[in-house]
C-alpha cells in the first residue's frame, strides 16, 4: 500500500541524494580524491546532496589519532571540502570531523558539518554521546579520552527538507531522535563508523526502528572494511524511508547509493498513521526514564 504511488497519484517533488561509503585511512589526500570521484559520479545522476560517513577525512591506526589533523571550521582541509561543494554545486553532509577546540586543548569535538552548494557552512552538530565501551571479546574504546561532548540538538533546512543531525553512537538513544523529530526533522542523518562486532547484530535493526518510530527518512552513510591493522568497520550504508523500507544500500566496498527523498510520501504516512497525535505525553513526557 505505502509505495511510490498512493491512491493512483505519482509522488512528485523528488530530491535525489547519495550516501557515500568509504574505507578511510590516514592518507587524507587519497580519501579526498576518492570522495571527489564519488561526487562526480553522483552529479551525473542529478544528486543534489551527498552524505559522508563519520571520519570521512581521516582514520588513524590509533584511536585518538585524528588529533594530528584536527583543525578549526575555517581550516585548510575543510576549506577543500567547501570548495568541492561549490565546484560541483551540491550540498555536503560531512559526517564527523575532528574539530579543534583550542591550541591548548588535547581534545577535539567530533563534529557533523553541513555545507551548502555555495561552499558555506550552514550548521554544525557536535556529537553528544561518546563511545566509551568494552566490547565482548573485543577492544576497549574510550572516545572521551580525546573527544569533548557537544551540548545541544541540531536541525537545519536543506534541499531535502529539515534534517536532524547525529553521529554513530547517538543511534542507540531513541529519545534524541524523538526530540529531533519534534523539532521538525523529516530526515534523520546518522553517519557512522560502526564496529563489526556491534554492527552485524544492531546496525540495521536500530536504523529501521528510528525510521519507523519517528516516521522519518533515515540516511546512514558508513565506513566499511579494514582501515588498518587495528581497525575495521561494518559498512552496510543505507537509506530507509519512513515506512522502514531500505530504498538504497551500498555494496560491500567503497561505493555510493542513490535514492529519491519524497516529502509528500512522508506526509502521507504521517497522516494515515498519526501516531504523534496518539502519544500520551500527559502520562510519560515528564517521567524519568
């Protein structure tokens, strides 16, 4: 029933987007060239906005190694990505960059940056939930050793509607996405570098849940494969519609996947199953969870 055609009417006002799946390394020049290649490929297919994964610019052999390339939002490396957006006349979602806090600090923000087609920074989100965990039969990862958490939720307007920004581990906190949707988000952006151990069991299930429970598109660009001897990412980048259907996904290698975002379709789902108006916030909105 909920397909691209509703009651015989073909949905219009489509916006074409692409997720970019990468196996980033310490070679930020090589990473940039690969991203440029994928953008050029997508532009020929009328893509207006590209979504890059967490750590798109650089993945070190050691956790915390991104401190070596950390820079401010006006730094030279980010300037090259801004020029890329302007050159190809596209918007970019840069899904997680080590933003320098100060010359004195030995920590960074993990920052999700939205750049418009003029190469201007539209909005930034600094990751709220830090990945401090001991994986069963796996490594101990303490993101808080080198990252300072952000302090606010962030949404912004884009060519595909209002988007809610997040990064990777945020995915496990449904109340965050409930609030982003309450703020008007029509698409939830979840760039990631999920571990293989957690990704194989949780990645797709959590993404689908966020799409279904919030009746939003979910756009999830991810890292894939072995970056170096110490680090491997799960991949499975995908785009999910508000019904919970995967409408595009990347192959098992660096690649792009393209899909149309249809806000009229989203509005049809929300009108036909108005769960937001059925919520009993008089009962549970002020309860501690």
